[in-house]
């Protein structure tokens, strides 16, 4: 080995020896640029700790100052009775059942989450109910809505973006198989709306109606016990459970 090579190796070894201990997996002191608060943030802590996440997720109203920017989907807050239809590629109705779509404020009123419930496709009269949920968040920078839908009984996981276009709300994205999707809210009034879901196998050149729903707003139910009774008994998403809730709640 040449003397210069040996000298270079020695310098490299000494330089590694002078590195902080954190390089070798041990912690080194870091400058503290933020003062830690003495108390954790305020939370809602229910008696049943398994419900703590849900209790802190939901919000009683829109966050102050967010009313106008969240109005696009904020107008749907409440419970809607749905007339749901699914279509095959020949435009034939292959599913036609009632459902319920519920919208609520979440994350201190800065976003919206909805839950949609309906009878299963396989056995609408006796099977377990179908249920899915959507998170709806408005990006103030891009002025676009981002929504993520998940159907637990699917499984389906879809992300779309969009917003208000004239009198309609239009959201676009990709299905799980890569085909284009377009979801639309139209004919919107305080008490009703029309929802349509389109799919495109050719990246938007042609569109096919895949799903259609007509919504009517349900009168608010303010008795908490009635709501709890509905959650315990409406396991199949059937209308008889709604009547049971009203009569026995």
C-alpha cells in the first residue's frame, strides 16, 4: 500500500471517530425550539373509552368562519331517505332498494363525513346491511373538494375531486380497476336531490350510468334513545327497522 493511501485511510477513520453518537444509533442532544405545554389538549372523554375516537371526531356544527366555504356539502347535513338503483352494462336495473344517507360535521366542524346504509345486493330481505362512509374535505388552496369513499362490505376504496359546477356538484376520479368515475349531485333543493354515478371504460370518451339515487330529507329525530335503538336493531338496513325505531324508541 502506498504511504498516501495509508494516510488517507487514517484520516477517514479519524473523521468517523469524531462523528456524533447519533450516527451510530445513540441519541445526541437536540436543540429545543418549542416549549411543551403543561396540559394536553382538551378532549371529550366518554365513560366508554372505546367510543372516545368517535366522540372527538364528530362536531355539533360547522366551524365558525367556515360556513360559506363548506356550504357545497354542508347543505346536506342531516338524514336522507334514498331510492337506490344499480344498472348493468345493458342499462337494466339489477338492484332497486331503499337506503339511508346520513351527513354530519366532523373534525371540529372543518370537514364532513357521511354514512350510507342499504340492503345487501345478494339477499336484500335477510342479509347483513351494506354500509359505506365518505370523508369530505375542502382544500382552500386549490378550491377543490377531496372525497374518499370506503365500503366496508365491498371492499371498495375510491378517491375523487371536484366541486360546484353551476347548479350541480361534480366529482371525478378513478375506480379501483382504473376506469374513470363521475359522481354528480343535481336538482338540489333543501328537501331533495338527485345523485348519479357514471363510469367510463375509455378514459372519459363515453360514459355509462352505473348508479342512481333519489333523496328526500327525513325530519330530524332529536331523541337520543331513538337513535341508539335504531343503531342496535337496524342491522340489515331495512325500512321495518325505521318503523320499529319510531314506535319503540
